[in-house]
């Protein structure tokens, strides 16, 4: 029987209330709870006081604001999968959300919670890194913005400090951009053995900007930076995608575990990166 | 330390003093004595504990009773109304959708939610929504048939 250790519970009635509570030591945000509660059962997390933010409807939205897509931190995985505007501008989100956990878990797990959990195998961390999203972190002193590529300090560790709350993730929606996510897992709902996300902005068949995110293979900040550098300015061709994928596979640091040995994971990175780039280019309007 | 939690379960309001760490599945089973919802894997993998929290299915082993304070819960006990089975329950009878019955409450609550949103789901949609629920008798074929039966007989409460 798995039961969390003793904890106290407070329900936030507003963002201001949540921020005031989070300023105290031992307080920790409880959103969907689908990462935190299992961690508490295993004693990997032992917060003193939970601050339940599930009632804060003002943090639950997905909308296009000018040329930016804005996702409230309390939006659920199922909301992102159901969002037509998100899927239109960033099909990578729908690719990824189809393979995050399972449909029932996706009804409760939150987008902000996924990022803040900072699990090295978390799909959305690589996705938001690939799209070059920005995290909006709120405190009683106002908002600060941190690129998602600088948000994670390491496994289970983020830049969010005491008294702070992840409020929103936002990203520019450029025309001519295509994106895709490719994941291999052992079974439905499982973590990735490896996964790759790609975002390509094309101009007349040339890569103007490339974003490549990698999941579960210990890529620094979930990014294949060397592969992105290689692609920028080059024609969006199968040959260049294959070369970029090789670079991505070379520069990550997969750890052998029960999901597979290192060479297999590097093989997956190369193959999945190629597939993601191919689909991203097609979605950006490149001729097949 | 305990806290007062008030939850409306299957239309009846219950108030209990519980520890904040108490999981909703234990609140339902041990505090309220409603043992239709099953406590299975404890790790949000198997789905035998699925109930509705307000109108949304949740794996009740991965939510605190405290989070349900002031909200409503619907369990498998509420499917039968006035002695008449829900078509989902009847479907499980007609198509042999259960063997040991352990996963059945989660399967049924998830299926009822699907059918309320999508009265005529394709087999692939049924398989997708049930993909986070485990049946160790490997009765998936019959479970999917049972849900389809319910879709084809929406008015049949027996």
C-alpha cells in the first residue's frame, strides 16, 4: 500500500492567495497531482504543505494572442490535445499529447505541472524546448520570463524559487513553420525509450530556423543544439535531415537502462529526429 | 492533523474528518463503505479505481480526498438507477465483458463517460479511451464489444 507521508493542505482561492502561501517554506504547488502524488507515495517528495491551485480557472486557457500562442499553466493535457488553435499552429503539441500518459491521466495532468516536474523523460519539456517557448513565472513582485531552454536546471529541478508560480507558457506562431513529434515507448502510457521533436521555419525550401528537442536521452536542456546549428541556412532536404539527425544522436548522452542499451537509444534518436524533421518540413509546406 | 471534507457522492452529501494525505479511493471505500470502486495498482496505471470527480473521470488512487472537498463524485454504484441497469452494465452482461470483475468498475465508468460525449464511438475510439485501463483476464475484446453493445442499445435499462 502506497500512502503519502503526513502533509497539510491549503486550497488557493486566487493567484494572489497562492503566491502568498508559496512564499512560506515547506509549501508546494499541487496542480493535477499526477506526478507529485506518486512522488509523495514513494517519499521522493515530502512537502510540508500542499497548495492546491486546481480552482484557479484564470490559469487554465489556451489562446492565440496576436502572433503568440499562450497556454495557462493549469491547462490540462487533454485541453491541449483538444485545442484546434494549438494544433493548427503547432501540430507537434497534438503529436506529443497523443502519447503523453493515457487518456484518463491526460484529463488531470497539467501542462505547467509537466514542465515543473522536470522529469528527464517528460515529453513536453522537449516539445517546448523545440518550439523555443518562454515560461512566465509569477510572484508577488510581478512576472519574469525565462526561455524554456533555461528553465530546467537538471533532473527534477527548475529555476522556480520560493514564492514563485509558473503562470504561463507562450511561444511565437510564425507563418511557414511546421512541427512534429516522434516517440518510441514500450507500451501505451509509458515513458519514452527516446523521442524527438522538430520545428522548422522554411523560406523557399531553406531552413530559416530549426528547433530540435530530445526526450529521455540526457540532451542538455532537452535540445540538440549542434544539429539545429547544422541545419540553419541549409536546404530542407532528406540528406541534410539525415546528417542533422546523426549529429543529434552523437551529442546526446543516453543512459543504458531497462528500456534499452545506449547504442539502441542513439539509433532511435537518429531515426526519430529524421522522421520528425521530415514531417515538420512537409507541414511547413515543403515539397515532398 | 485532520480536516473536514464534504463530498457529494452519487447525489448524497458526506462530511468526514480525514487526514489531508488520504487518497480519494480510500475515502470512498473505507470512509464511506462504497466498495464498488476497486483499489488496484496504486500507481495510476491500472484504472480499476476510476470514478468521476465532478464530470471528469479520474484515477482515484492519484487524487487526494481533500481535492474533492466541495465537489461531487460519481462511482459505479450510481450506474444502476431505480433497479434498472445502465446500458453499459447490460452490455457487460450481454457480451461477457468481465471475468474476475476487478477492472470492471473503472472500465464501466470510463465507458459511460465516453458514451455521454460520443454516443456512437468507433471501435478504435473505445480502445483509445480504455488504453489506460488494464484487464488481467485479457478480456479486452469482450470489453470493447460490451461498450459497443451499450452504444447500440442506448435506451435499454433493464
